[in-house]
C-alpha cells in the first residue's frame, strides 16, 4: 500500500533570512549566510593602482581584508563616509578557499525573513543597476528590496583584483 508522503514543514523553509542595507537611497539585501560581521567604517589602507571601487584593505584581527565600495561598483559615485557608513564583512568560497571581503554601505537596516512567494524576478530595465547583479526583488509594505547576486557583483576578475590588493598590502 502506498502511503502519502508527509513533508515536514521545518525541513522546507519558506523564507530565507537576508541582511538589508542601503546604498544611496535604494534598499538592498544579501543572504545572511554570507555575512560574517558588520564593522564601523574606518582605518582603510589604500592600495595603489586599484580600480576606483576598491577602497583598499583593513586589518581585521590580524587578517588583511579587501574593502569594496558597493555604491561605486553599482555605478554611483564613491561613498563619502558618514556616521552610519559601515562595512559588511562577507565570506565567499573562491577556488576552494574562503575569501573575506568588506562591502562599504551607507547604512545597515535589519535582518529580514524574505518569503519565497514575495520574491519577483529581476526587471529587464529600470532598477538603476545592471540586471545581472540582481537575484530577485523582494516586495513588502515599504516597496521593493533588491536582492543582490553577490557572486555576480563581485565577478571573478574583481575577486582576483582584490586578492592582488591583499598580496600587495602584506
């Protein structure tokens, strides 16, 4: 006799946590699983001959971490630090190694539980950034939050450039 399969609702999450933040006046989000910590903006060492979107490197508990200005990467002007400017430290796997990268943002807002049903596909135009950088658009009562595809925002070439910056800083 075939019994119907019972799906455990705890094993199939309907929402995923994202860290929401602002760059200029737009709201963005990254999966919380990529975020390691959020630190105050400061003490960035510039590295010569880097693209404009790379602020430099920071010393994070003895580790050199490259710092990228997310606004500049998304096509806006470089960030002018304010009291709310901070650096989101994310960790990505690159060539079977964990790579930490700092992202300069204007302000961090909250951790959001984004329901899969509330996510729409990236628009083909009008988002103000390259559409291949957008993983989806999460809607809520305040409007839309742009969910970034951080692996596309930080293309392989960008990550290699960041690794070169770290090597020069050491």
